[in-house]
């Protein structure tokens, strides 16, 4: 255990800015269920899920406070129970440990990205059997986390299931390693193949024709929201995961919260009309959690500073995370 602490410290992982005090009167709530790594007393191999905060938004094309989401995410836990009444399942049996946040450089974006990549590699090496959940941060972090996994699993083929309004295929040579470029960075860096990317949720007038053409040329599977609704959201997710399992060794899921319609998620930098409903996203993420080959996920581009007074986007973000956890528990039960 001391070696793991040392590895995390060396990779710039620090204790989260916010943690909850355990109180018996609040037993059954999410904030009493999730442990910090400092609180964890069992063997590390017993951990089912690890959380890592990636508080970076300097690399966002739009003005963004997504760096504040890991803090808001943790604070939001108190409003949720571990029991899911619809699925009749309690998540308390799932052993989740919060590793903390990657400490970002104050001004150097490239160094921030390097730290995220390094931290992801350390987490993958030390918690190989756990599901990793990364809490962004803007979408640039996804390129870093996937590269970090590739360093640990260089002989594995990585596939990506992406929930997004945008393709994120902008040219890094023109835009830098911004939140609009992660998928293209990974394709052009030979970390992934375009044909192993399945993007669900594209809609409307928010992707230029040249980026669509780039996606077609590289075989990116672009599944519009209209098509997903026609097929059924659950069926679309299941089919995408099944297709990935035929082609790749490791599945990484990235959830850009701007996939949601602005009426459901005002707290995202690039909010749009015509997006998914929360119900659709929650159903999709339940299917993700149920899949036995899924092992990595991130939630990105949620800006609590832009959120409404009742924090609807932060609450949707926490709920999304809990849907994935519910899927994992159902899969363990064999449901």
C-alpha cells in the first residue's frame, strides 16, 4: 500500500479538495458510501471502482469552469441515496475509492496534459481490476487518459464509445490540444483507429462538413441522435458495444455532458438545443455499466459555474455516474 501512495504522489495525484465526514445518521447516502483512499483499510485488490478528478479547463475552446466539476461532483453526493428504486438494487455492495485529483500546473497546459497521462498510467497499473472513473475537466483530458492506458497496455486495441454533440475531430495543428481535438489526437497519434470510435448523440448544426468528411475518411462511426432514437437508445448502445467487443480489447467510454439538450443541462460550455434528454442518457449509461468489457469512463465538459440555481446539470452528472454504477451491480448479480 505505501508503494501505491508513493506512485500516486509521484504522478501528481493529491487528496481531493473536498471530502465528507462519515456520520451514522446519514448511512445509505452516497457521500457516506464512497471512501477516500486514506480511509480505505482493505486490500487494494478488493476495490471495484476508482475515481480520479481531472480539474482542467484551460484547454477549452469555449470559456469554461469545468475544472470546478470534480469539487461540485463530490459535494453533490449528499443528495443521493445508494438505493435505486427503479432497479430495486442497492449500490452499497460496490467498493468505490476516491483517489483524489491530479494537481494541475497553474499556467502550462501541456504539463497538465502530461500529468493526467502519467496519473492515468499509474492508476491503470495499480488498480488493473477496478473500473476507472475520471471526472473532468474539459474534453481534452480524454486524449491524455487514453494515451495513459495505451502506455500500460501497448499491445491491446482500444475502442471508444463517445456520447457527444460534437465529433471532437478538430485539427490540433490549428487548435492546439483543446477540448475539440481529443479523438483526432488519438487517431493521428496511432493510439486508436477511427473505425473503433462510436459516437452517439450527434445532432443539429454543430459539426462542420469538413470534420464530418474527416470522420468518414477515417471510418468513425457517427450515430446521429435521430438515428439512435429511431433504433432505440438502449438498442443503439448495446449494438455499439457489441461491435466494439468484436474488434477491440479494451473499451473506453467518454461522456461529454453537452450531449444533453440545453434545457436539461444549462451548465455546459457548449450547450445546444435538440440534444438528448436526461432519461435517454441515463438509460444509455445503465447499459454501459451492464457490459462486462467496459472498464474505463470519463465525464467531461460540465461547468457548475454556468449551472442553474438548483444545480440541474451537476445533479444530472452525479445521476449519470450512479447509473453506470447501477449497471455494474446488476451485471455482478447477473440481471
